[in-house]
C-alpha cells in the first residue's frame, strides 16, 4: 500500500498533464474527423486558458465555472472563425491556421491587461485529479455519443470523400462547421485545464510546443476513433518520464524514434477500428475455409464396387 502511495505521489502530476493533453488532442481530432487539417486548436486553447485565468485570479470564481467559461469562449471563437476558414482548401487552411497561431502569440505579448504580456499570468489555484478526471469523462462521453450518432456517420463520409457525401445529401459545410465548433469548445476546456495545472501561463504556453504535443498525441493514438487521441495523449505524456529514467541524455531523440516507428508500422495509430474489423473478417474467412475444406481420400479408403485387394492394387 505504501508503495502505491509513493508511486501516486511521484506520478500523479503526470496523470493530470495527460488528461489536459487529452483535451488538446480531442480538439484536434474533432476537425480531423471531418477532413480538416487545422491548428486553430492552439488558438482556442490560448483563449480558454487566459479566460480561465482571468475568471479565477481576477474574479475569484471556482475552477469548474472557469472551465465552463473557457469552453464557451473557445466555442464563440470557433463559430466566428469557421466561416472564414471553411472557404479555404485543406492545405491553405493549415497554413492560415499556423499564421493565426503566430498572430495570437503577438496579441498575447502585447495585451498585458488581459494576458500579463511578456510576464505571463499566475493562477492561484490548482485543479485536483478527480475534478479533471470528471471533466475528461464528460467530454469523452460526448464524443462517444457523437461517434454513434448521425453526425459521426456524416463525418466519416465527409472525411473519406466529400463529393460522395454530397451526393448522399450530406452538407459538407455544415458538418465541418459543427466540427470547428466542437474543436473550439474542447480546445477552450483544454486551455483552461493547462492554466489550472501549470498555475502559470504565458505566450509560450500556447505555442509550438503545445502544437507538437497535439499532433503527436493524435497521430500516435489514432485519428480514426475518438478514443485514439486519449490513448496517444497518455502515452506521449508518460513517454518523457520513462525515457528520462532509461536514456536521460537522448530522451528527445528516443521520443522521435518511437513516433517514427509507430508512423511507419502503424500509420493509422494505435487505435484503428478498421484494422480490427479486417482482422476479424480474416479470422472468420479462415474459419469458414477450415470448416468447408473437402476431405482428401486416404490411400486405404476402399472405393465402391472394389474389393480390398483391388483397392490396394
């Protein structure tokens, strides 16, 4: 029991960071599931993080209220940005979203009244593990319900082929707009979670490091199922701690090698429903072949109308 308590005391912060990264990865998954490559998740996270910091440090509101406010702020930002970004093709949208990340950093550095400017902002409270786990469970439940709803079917159709989806009566623009809205809300919650976990946020908190974590977690876990980004976020968050204890001098190189191996041999990520279905179908076909395989006659079998001597001859 004492060993478990020591283990939890040493790694509880890693678990909380993994849950925070899960929100960021799920926000990225929300747009990828609709065939959109966009890095606006980092912008939504920055909006949600500084909103939560202001609500806690400035207004003294509880963490749960601040997280809800951050989600609403991210949602509002995504609703405003979606009509502009959905006019662009996928590659131009990705470049525009990267430009928006750079613009957001400049705004954060030059708005000290809202963000603390170059000095950043202190958050006087820290979120508990249980509270963060409840928020992650609620968000995961929403994604689970969406995956099994008409929206989930429509997003998979739009991602595979927008033209075919349009011929089936699916509005690509509507599905992608909803995906942007979901990404904004979840990204805002993730940004707030980052603020109340780190207890200090600045322009560097929501920049390229967070973008790399977002992409790596989504690719690692799998971008074809909502559970993949959560798995990827937990593995990618725990990986530096593991590598630091094994190969501390080259832990960054080791992380890159692990990601490269997974991308080569598991290009669809660790959680891949299609691969599981294909393996199941292959097993069923093999079972049917084994069941219906014709029996080859033995050399000792006596054919009808022949005696045992004639058969041996």
